[in-house]
């Protein structure tokens, strides 16, 4: 499978740029998620890839074949791609069989082959035997599977999925995640999966591209994004955090020593481009703070007072009041941890403490 | 699998051409007649003069129709509120009996073309021979002169009250019961609930309905001609039409009258949109609304008698008298086995030299106009919903302009346009009537098509493209089958009024291009009420059939298993 490449692609609606000078390579044969907040341009990106829209500038290629430039377009039907839409876009006037066989008819697959190909595709998504059902009689989850079968039956090289799970209930969504992941690995098709749900992206993807108002902020494996975020935006998008403002007082390789406004000193992993005297923000995830016996004053140790502990089922959630700081620090511990109301010292590992530019969010 | 085809060069200029072609065509259709109205009012292009405007004030033959028109509009607006609101309340939120019958009867009032309603009421209430008047006199009662402002207001109100009724009915249905219950729990009595909660919630619908009724009353030529003219009352539309044969032709004065009528209609429409725009604060989800229900208690039967009585007067009586007149030897007495005859139908369809060709003309014109309107509406909806070009919504706005052009005014503008070059070849042809109908009924088609298209997600078509269908294959296999029921519904919705247009046709018809409405009015003027009733019954029956068909198609379209998700 060849890589899909965006090179300096821009797209605007009436002068309002929603994809900005984007360089982006989607690795062939892998599961890539595009993750970003609502309105950041994910659908626009996907539609340019599908050939529904022309880029204003730049070039989109599949391997070495040029798909789109502002002046030339391979029409969608000639791209060998499949797409699953957020609202499924099941054709209501056709039954299940007709929905799936449509693409084969268009490809002029011989008649005697169509029946078995449709059955095979429906089998793959767990809809075997549903051929003659009216498509409007299907449940949401079944429609979703039908949309998937319809997209897969033509054996596309690239499958585009635009938030395909967002209309399903939580349990079904979880199951479909595993099934999609498994399907991708079995077929080796390049999956491009658009979502704004970070848990979804984390659990399924080989790589994740975090998109922010028209540009890709960071693209990498899930662990890389989690452990080496380049910006406050990326950190924020991947979950709840404690933030500390401060100034860099020393650098050692990719370690930055930061004096935060409450007075404490913190050592953390610096994002690219951080230097001494830079204004920075420091992030520590609630689960990365641990109760400690180390004395206050040591690096990465905060002294405070537990004001409230909440039982959350699989973990405990504590609010810690730290002097010189307005917001409580949020700390998460396992159920077995003994944390009592009153004074406490907490510590964060420098590996798990992220230092990013302050200008960013 | 990388694509094997070479990328296709996009022709940017080519893709913009159809939209601009559509915009240009629509601008010509709606703009050119309006332009000639304006030119004529200022006596252009021969000279420039504002004489027609300054003379207006002193000329009683111009001021009087204007005042009459305003009075008719205002009284009808009031009348519709008095009739429509209680009826809507009865059918929407009470537990009274026969609500379904009343609802259908009120809606049916609009199917009968207004000139036929007016003719039916002359059979019932003309001062000398009207059946009800004769009956009343025989019992020593008074008689009512339908050829009067009061008669006109009565007839037009019965015809247009369905709009106000329907708007208020829907508004009441959308009020969620907890809104009322919340007020009740705060110790509000029924009267306070009505005054503080219900009335403010339905006020926009009432205002909107009243304004629409007023506009229709002012602009509708049929009843004004049938009831006003014999009673010596002239209105703007009838004044314009009656001047056409006169000498010297007072084109400029009539153009001014036409412009006044346009201003009335346009101001009314804008005010109506405003009023209805205020409705947005009502729960509009549709789903999850538990409608309110009032128990009428002891008022149940009196209310039912009033409601059913109205429904009868509005529908059964006029249609009944037409049926009776159609099959009776003498229209002044009700049909009975003793005076049953088919002679009226023979006289109307066989003997009369105009009717035969008029029926053909009407059918052909209506079918052609409906087809053209639907094709234009499809194009308008396509650009509005499926493209992202700039100005893609412009055709939709242009197609809505005729809403503000009353039929008589539009036809007068067209007449002025074709008595001047380069369109003189259209003068006196069926083609001219076709243009009139297309422009006049285009808003009906575009509105229907837009609502249909907005229910069709564009992704359905894109899904076909990405699975390998070309633009044409996707359109033919996906979009067209899905939009088809809407196309048929829009076609029928234009067909119905177009087969009976009168107010504009009367300006533009010529010998040989008479339509069924012209034939009926002509026979009516000749006092041949028997054949008139026969034709009316035939026309109304055909319309009922078509509307039943349209109803069936639209409900089938709206049923959940046909909807896109
Ligand atoms: N046809 C259009 N015309 C004008 N603006 C548009 C159009 N389509 C999208 N936009 C704007 O472009 C921006 C990006 O839209 P896009 O649909 O790509 O976002 P998205 O990331 O898919 O968002 P979501 O998660 O809500 O689906 C938004 O601000 C949107 O309002
Ligand atoms: Mg989107």
C-alpha cells in the first residue's frame, strides 16, 4: 500500500481558510486517526482526499499518482477509495443487498460474481443473511455495519471514515472500535479515521494526527503523543491536566528546570524549542502525581492539603489545596492508596512532567 | 491500487455558466414585466412624467378602488381571525366531537377556486332569486344582498380563513403541555393561562394568518369581479381589468394602481414573515411534545354545533348548491327527481363554442406550466443544496419574487411588455399565458422542492460517487429516485391553481386562448347559471381528485421508512 501525501494543501470557504498550508503523510496500510476539536477542518481534509472538493493550493498524491491539484482532479469514482459517512448515508430506497451491490455494478463486476462478493462483505461486518432486509428497518448499529460493507465490497485501497461511531451508544461504540481495528489489520487497507474522541483514537490507531484550526499540530504513534507532546494544545486534547505557569531556569539535554509561580521548582521533559528564560507551562496528569514522603522544597515535590476525596469506581479523585495557587491540584490514585484529609506531599516523575511553550494555548 | 486514469482538467468557466444562465433567465422572467410596470407608470420611454402619480389623488375613479381594496383587506383579515382562531382552538386542543371533520372541511375550503366560491354564493344569496333568500322571505325573514362589501367579506373570509386556521392550529399543537402545567402549579387560573401563556405563544401565528388573508382578499380578482362589480364596487384588480378595453387607454394610471397593489402585497408579506419569524421561541422539535388538551365540559355540544355548522356553511352549502344547480332544470330550486336533467352539462360542454377548447387550453397550459416550474425548481434546488458556488442561493430568492406580484398586476406587466418590442410575437398567444402561469406559480414549486431537497442528505450522492458512480450515474440511480415523489407533489401543486387561474388570465386571454375559468366567467356574465354550475362541479371534482392524489403522495413521502437518515 502506498502512502497518501498532502503537500502544502490549503482550502477555504469564501476567503475563510479552514485548511492551512498542510503537509501530511498518511502511511499506507496503517490505521491513521485525525483527531481534533469540532470545526478544525477534519471533514474538509477528508473530503478533499475523497475528491469531493478541490484544494485551493497544493497537491494530494496517492503514492506517485497525483489525485488533486487546484487545476486537475481525479473524480471520486476513479480514486479506488471507500468512505463511511457520519450519518451512514444508507440509500433508503434500496435494500441491504442493493446498497452493497451498487458499487460492484458500477465497477462492472460480472453478475454471477456480485452475489458472492456481497455475501462476503456482509459476512465480514456480521450482517450475513440480511440481504433482503429494507435498509430503513435496520438499527443504528446495523446501518453502520451496512455502510462499512458497502465501502469495503469494492476492495478500496484507502477507506475514509468520518466519525462513524459517534451516533452509536457507548457499548456498541466500544465493540465497533475493536472490530474496526481488527478489520484493518486483517485487510491491510489504509484507514483514515476522523474523530474528536481521543479515547477512540488512542485505542485503534497506529498513528494519530492532532489537528488544530487547519494545521496538523503533531503526528505520531499514540505513545509518542502521550509521552512527548509538543504543545499545550496536544496535552490538553488528550485529557485532564494540572497546569503550572513558570520560567525556565536551566536546561540539561531535553530536561528543563522551571520555577513555577507558586515558588516551587519543577524538572520536566521539554518540548522542542524550549530554552532558558522562556515562559513556559508545565503539565502533570492527575494520575502522574503520587503521594510521597520526600520533603517539600525538593524538585517536583508540592506540599498541600487534601480538601476532598471522591470515590470514582476504579480510582479515587483528590483535590489538593497548594499554597500560592488558586486552583486545587487534582490527584488520582488507585483504590488501595491511603490518602487522608489533611497535609500531604505529592511528587511527579520528571519523565511524566511536560514543559511546553506558554504562548501556545 | 493507485488510480490508473489521468486527472481530468477542470473547466472553471464552464461550471459557472449554468448558474448564471439560470439567474439571467429568472431575472428576465420576474424583472422584465416589473420593469415595464415602472416604465409605464412614469410614461417612459416616450417621455418622463409623474402626472399619473399626482393626478391619482384628485381622481375618484382611482382613489375609490384603492380605498375599497384596503377596506376589503382589513375586514377580511379581521373576519379570518374571528373565524379561524376559535376553529383552530376547537380542533387543536379541545375534546370536542367531530374535530377531524371540521379540520378537513376547513382545509377543503381552499381547494375550491375563489371565483367558484363566489359564484356558489350568488346562487345562495343573490337578493332576488338566491335560494337562501327565497327561503328566508318565505318564512317572513329578511334577505341578504351578497353583491355588497359585507357579502364579499363573507365569501372571501370563508375562502381564505384556512390559512389563519392552519397556522394557529399548528402553533397550538406545538405548545408543550408542561408549559401550561407549570403555570397551573403557580396558581394561574384558566383565564390567566389563556391571557399570559397561550395568547402570547400563538399571537405570531394569528398575526401572520390575518395578514396573509388580508393580502389575498386585496389581490384576488375572482370574488371582486363576481360579487363587487354587479354591486357597483370596484377594487384595484377589477379597476385595472375593466380599463383594458377602454378608450383612451389609461396605461400610466393603471400602472400606478398596480404599483399600489404591489406595495400593499409586499408590505403585508414582509410583516407576515416578521410575525411568523417570532414563532421560533416555541418548541419546534416536534418530537417529544405532549400537546395540551382542554376539556370543554358543558360547552362541548354548543361548541360542536358552532364548529360543525361553520364547516357546513363553508363547504357543504356552496358545493351542494353547485351540484344541485348543475343537475336541476331550474337552478333556483333544489334538484329533485322531478327536475333532474343532464341538459346543463350538454349545454356547457357540447353546445357552448368556447368551453371545449377552453378545457383543452387549461389542461395543456396547466400541465406545461407545472412541468416547466418543476424543472426550474429542480435546478434552483440543485444549486442551492448541492453546490458551493457563490450566489448559489440567488435563484431561490428570484423565484420567490412573484409572491409579491399579484396575478392581475403580473399579467398587466406582461401585457405592457408584449405590446412593446421585442416580445410582440407573444401577444394574444397561449405562450403568453404559459409565461404568466410559470412566473406566478414558480414560488409554489421551489418551496416544495426546497423542503424535499433539504431532507435529502448530499452524502447519499457522495456515497455513490466514492463507490464508483459517475455524476450522472449517481444522479440517476440515487438522487432522482429519492427526489421523485417531491417532483410529482410539486407538479400537482402547480397544476391545481394553474388549471383555474383567473385574475391574470383575464388580462391576457384572447379569442382562441380562453381557459376554463374565462369560459365560466363568461357564461356567468351571460346569466347561464345552470351550465356554470355544471362546469364548476366538473372543475371542483377534478381538483378534489388531484389534491387527494397529492395528499397521498406527500404523506407517503413523509412516512418514516422513506426518510433518509
Ligand atoms: N460549505 C461550507 N461553507 C462555509 N464554511 C464551511 C463549509 N463547510 C465547513 N465550513 C467551515 O469550515 C470549518 C471546518 O469545517 P469541517 O467540517 O471541516 O470541520 P470538522 O473538523 O469536520 O468539524 P466537526 O468535528 O464538527 O465535524 C468550520 O468552521 C465550518 O464552519
Ligand atoms: Mg466533520
